C-alpha cells in the first residue's frame, strides 16, 4: 500500500505522453485495493482516475485485475514484482 511511482510501462494507449505517473494504493475493508492513478499529460495538464483492484487468482496473490471508474469501465492487469526500495 502507499504511493508508487511508475518506472516502466508497456504500451498503454491512455498513458501515451504522460509523465510523473504515480499510483496510490489503499486497502479496502472488503479485501479489494483502492487505486488512484495520477499523471501530467503531454499537454501539461493534470489527470487522474480511480479504480478498484482485485486479486486475479489466489495462487498468484501479486497479480491484480484493476477496473477503473470511467464511462468505459477500463480494465487492466498489474503485476507487483518486488518492492525494490530499502529504508
């Protein structure tokens, strides 16, 4: 949980030209994860979208399917590989 910054992305059409991309993840009481993505687009405008992540398969607890709250109900897959930060 917490604030994560994007260091790599696959070709995702709705993020083309975005910079300063980050996501805030929060635990929900129903076992899902709240997702709040933010970025600055290629025009320099701030954008954000909220959604909910669910574990795709219990045998792969680090693989999530995210549904974003938008008119088209965007869905994508996120795989958490490893927390590489040391404090």
